C-alpha cells in the first residue's frame, strides 16, 4: 500500500511539473515570445492561459505598455553659441519582440542604448537651433525632429519612440553665476545712477528754495523799509500840523 501511495504521489508530482512546464499565464500589459532553440515558435499579446511544449520551449515576457526612459542631463552648444543644459525624457514601446530580444534582450539594456541615442539626436537637432527657438513655440517641432531621428536609429531594435520632451532647460552653473554677477553689477550701477540723480535733484531743490528764501526776505525787508518810511513821513506831517496849530 505504501508503494502504491508513493507511485501515486510520483505520478501527481510529475503531472504537476508537466503542466507547469506546458502552460503559462500572460498578465494584462504583458506580451510573450515562445522560443525553441533560438527560433520563434509563437508570440502572444492577449492576456490569459497559454500553452507551450514543456522543457524544450522557453517563454520571454516583455512589457506591452508604453515605457519611460529618462536620459541624464546634457550640456549642448546651440546655434547661437550659447550653452544650455537640457534634461529630456522619452516614452517608447516594444513593437517587435523578436527584434527587441535579439538586439537588446532586456529593458535595462534598452534604456542604456536609448539614453545615448536620445542625447545624441538631441545634440544634433538643438545644435542647429537658438535659445530663443527652444524657449518659444518652436520647441515642439524641434522635439518632433528629435523623435523622428531617434526612431530612425532604433528601427532595427523592435521598438518605437512615441514621444520625446524637454523636462528642463537651464544655463550651465558657471554661465548662470556670470549672468547673476553681471546683473548685480548692472543693478548696482543703476542704483548709483539713481542716487546721483536724486542728490542732484535734492541740491537743485535746496538751491531753488534758498534763492526763493533770499528773494522773499529781501522783498519783506524792502516792504518793511517802505512801510517804516511811510510811517515816519506820516508822523512828521502830524507833528508839523500840530505845531502849526499850536506852537
């Protein structure tokens, strides 16, 4: 009886192993390539339970969804000879699993290759543009040109780049510091000029006020002397009249 149980257990384990090697489940967002000795024996893009020949066929799973790639920032010399640090990001999808597997094998390898390709095409395209182009509505056609050139470079890899964008565009640190220093110097010059103009205006106002004060005082003194003279004249006339009336 023990031997029968052992045999039954052996049979069940064997069946389980056989079934596990004969089937696989494809999840939503995945696609699979079935290979036998390096040759394609099947490809699947819809989720569900799938079958393969056990032991001699292997399954390679790939993402069906759009994937992200974020190359490191790149310093670019533009057409107007200005330098700019450009940080791009892109999205791609796997369109041919076999070509992707042959040329890149893994998503990590794909990301490494795409980083170089996108940075290279970005330098090529933006190197013919000015800073004004990048910071204006002309940016979108430039990024479309980057995407097209990058797709031409990866067409044999079984992938398609669906979008390339500039996440950030900055001046290099050294250039930024130089610009800030120049701006500071310019602002200090303007402040000094404004202060000089203010001092000149203040001096002019003080001079005008002093002149007006002198004129007002002179006029007041003149009017006072006139009034005093008129008073003295009137007093003499009064004295004279009184003397004639009663010496």
